[in-house]
């Protein structure tokens, strides 16, 4: 199993969730987060914003779905060619997962 963590622009959340659901990936956790990437925030006039609002989506998927899920997220979250600040995807191994109500392991 893998955990996919996608940090995206908040305004793209609906697009990403709809694209994932359309392809059968419905189990997602969503969290509002703040941070900055390579651009180190943005400056508008005389005001500098060091931390920008983002949305983090968490999913645990089967290993063989990793490439498909990442492609779906990248396509749906992208705002333009080479646009800075569209987000990042991190993929981590998951050793085990348990359903609390049934105590079953796995997805």
C-alpha cells in the first residue's frame, strides 16, 4: 500500500476530488494547511505573504494504483504550463492499515 499526500491550491480541490471519484478513488481525507514552496511566498504590493493557504489530500491506495492516482491529481490540479505554486505530491509506503469498526487489516 502507498499513501499519497497531495498539496494543492484550495480552488482546485473540487476538480481533483471529482476526477479521483470519476476513476473510482473515493476514499480521501482533506485538510486545510498553510505553507510555502520554492517561490518562498508571494509579494503583492508592499505586503509579503510567507505562508499561503493550500489543501492537503491524503489517500491510501494499492501499490499498482500509484501512477494512475498521481496522474489524475496532476492533471486536475494544474492551473497552467509551468505555473509556480500548483502543489506537490508525496508518495510514502504504508505498512499496515486497520478499519477501526471491524479490526480488519488492509484496504
